[in-house]
């Protein structure tokens, strides 16, 4: 009797496996059939448009429009790049291009300035992080993709473009005329403040930024700098590998810097520090709503790993926590930039659309001059905090 029961249980397990497998296979076939039915519908609509629209439409326009529309339903960072535009994809990370000097994103379905690039036409015109771009040369940006806007704003140096800006907490659109210029980004600037405090401003994470940060830290160490202020305000990010390399310069070995998780296992990656630590003193990091992506990775890596040895001052960061992969399409140079993963801080937080809250909130007044110790309220607070941290290290503790 007992043996018969065991046999029946084994039979039921096998049948359950086969039945479950058949359900999964059937579901997969059903989904695939539905997918191809939708493709047939698209082909039918494309053919109707091609043959009946009021004026002739090129096939390429139909298919490119369909691709762009599909990607626009996903997120602002997934875009199709035809050959000419694909060549421009890495312009920002090379540090030199023609335009007005802003990094843009989409918030609440509106084209929004992530950060102005220092010393650019946009910077000099007073455009700030959080400003909404509602018009370009009188044309509404409603419905435009990020890449549509990029194409309209970039251009030959010396040419003019007028953008309609809506500042936060205002109701009137301001028309700002700008003359495009060659935007050259020096990603790292540094100096020593009174009291032997190091100040380093990182404006973007380019291919050579980590090497520049390393040189600055070596200079600070040789000059026996006591504490360090890292300014990541209005830093729109850049290369993930650059953020990882820079973070390693501040962390002991074998510390988790960031990890990514996607739909597929190959997009799950963990990044750890090596034996590259150069700076071991106290740190204050300046951030604001223009600090995004790679700059948020570095901020979280240092804060999560160093604890009270790293204090964040400023306002909440932008909250761009997705990873894009560039996938070649066909043989003619087209590319697909597709979001394939989220990234997580060492403490396991997903910051996309959330951002990072600073330890000490200091809002930036309108007349704030970034990097000027006499006229930069946030820098002044960071300076006070780093001095307090240095003093705390020197104060003996009674037991």
C-alpha cells in the first residue's frame, strides 16, 4: 500500500511538471502569436499611410517614426539614433561640442534642465537646474523626445537659438536668446581654501576625469591638506566606469561601490573598490538637484561606505538611476540606446525618480556664485562642516 502511494505521488509530480511545462509553452506560443498579430496590424497601417496620406511619405520616415514612438513610451533615455546622430552620442564624454551648454532630462513629461555646464552660454544667461524648456525658437517642446530637443539646441558655433524657459515656482515663460559656441568641459577644477582645506569641483564624468581627480588628490596630499570638499553640484553624470574609478580613490579595498540589476542576468553587475585609495581624510560633498546619474553613484558610494567621515550638504539630487546600453543596429551605423538596468547604492537603495537627500539641507539663493567662498552659501556651510570634522579628529576622547 505504501509502495503504491509513493508511485502515485511520483506519477503526479511528473504529470504536474509536464502539465506546467505545457502551460508555460502554451503561454509563450500565445504571446508570440499575439506579437505577430500586432506586427501584421502595424504593417497594414503603414501600408494605408503609404498609399493614402495626403502627400507621399518616404518609407524611412514611417519606420523611423514608428521606432521613435515605441521608444518614447518606455522612458526618456531610450532612443533610436540614425547613423549621423549615433556619431554624436559620445560628444559630451569627449568634452567638446557645439551647443548652448546644458544637460537635459524629462520630469513630469516636461523637458527639464538637469544642469547648466559651467561657463557655457546657458550658464552665463542664468539658466539653472530645474528650469523647464517649453519652447525652442517659438516651437513648443510638448511631445518632443529628448533627442529631438538635443538636435534643435546643438548646432554650428555662432548661430542663434531662442529658448522659452519657465523657472520653478513662476508662471511666465521667459524667452532667452543664446549664441551657440564650442562647449569645452574641463571636468575637474581644484584649489586650496584658507585653513588648508581642499576644494575640488567635478563638473562631468568623462573618460579622463578619474586621472584628473587622482592628480588633484596627489597634489592635496603633498600639500598636507587636512580636509576635502567635493563639489558635484550641477554635475549631470556621464560614464559609469568613470564614477567607479573616481569612487575607488576614496575607498578602502573590497568596498561595494554600486550594483546594477536588469531583466536579464547579464545586466546584473557588482562594482567593488580595489587598492586605489589615495584620500583618507574627512570629506564634505556638495550636491543639488542638478547632481545626477554618475555623480549620484559617487555620492552614494562615499556616503554609504564612509559614514560620518563623509557629510552631504546642499539639496536633494536629481534621481537618475538607470543604466543604458548602446546596441548597434544593422550595418549602416544606426544605434539603439536602451535602458537595460537600474543601479542601486551600496546600501541597496534604488534612487531613480527619488534622488539622495543631503545630511544638511542648504538651499541655493539666486545670487549664489558657485565656487566663490565669499558668495557661495552652500560652500560656506561645507567649509564650516569640514573644519568641525577636522577638529573632531584632533579632539582626544576620554574613556
